[in-house]
C-alpha cells in the first residue's frame, strides 16, 4: 500500500529544501562563513570534525607522489594501489581534459609548476568533511615536505583560482584572502587575465 504525503508534509519538505539551498548559496557566496552556518543549524563544529576524523583515519598521512596528472590532481600509492588526489578549494586551468578545447597553455604551466613541487616527493594529506568526489578521487589539503600547504601556494602564486564546493570549506576564508592578494598583485595567471 502506497503512503501518501500530505500537503503539510510537502510544505515542510519544500521549506527544508529551500532553506538548505539558501544556506549553501550564502556560504558559497561568502555572505556567511562556516561558523555562522553551524550556529544557524545548531551544530557544534567539533561534532562535525570528530565524526569525519574517525572515518578519515584510514588515509590521513604522508605519501609519495607517483605522478602529477594536472595542476590540481596527482596520484599516490596507498596499500599498493594507485589513488588520485584532487586539491580542495582551488582549480587550475585544464591540461588533460578529454575535450581538447578546454585544455590551454596555462593548464600546462600549472601542471609543470605542480609537477616541479611534488612529483616523486612526499606529501601529507589533510581531509575535510567529504573525503572523496564522484570520480572517487581523494579530496585533500596537501602539505609539502617543508610544511607549506600546496593548495595555498598555488593560489598565492596565481596558478589557481578559488573553487569552493561545500561542505569542504575548512580554509575558505583564508583562500579568499590569498586569492584577493594574488589578484591585486597580478601574480601568475592574474597578470595574463586567464581567470575571470
């Protein structure tokens, strides 16, 4: 027997969906920050961190980079298996898209810059709320051997632009400030009007 949804239930569902969409848009656009979002939702930030940290212990750690795929994606070995890693919070121009029209010389420059920094070297991964994307790539903040965060470095040098996908927004406020400075100083691709 099918159970029917009442008008009142439909109204509640629509209300929750609209509220969620508004909050996500506000967060992405920078109208509110993640702490304000947690407060609105009545969630303690430590609850979110604690629950995801337990799930992420499997892959937190330091790994050797076996191959750089493009400016914001690379491969590591975990338990004898190759795993792709995508940098969180930023995006570099394309260099290996199957759609050749999306690839550019700037994508190749970003690829070469990232390759110089990490290929064959050890990096440390830090995860946020969502650990993988729909392509099964690990989503991570990546630290070089000297402790520098690669995500921030690419933004600072103008090889990447901000690309935020909630709920992975741990460093979004810092990333916004870094990009603003890089743009103001015409660093990297900002000097060549690559980013709009």
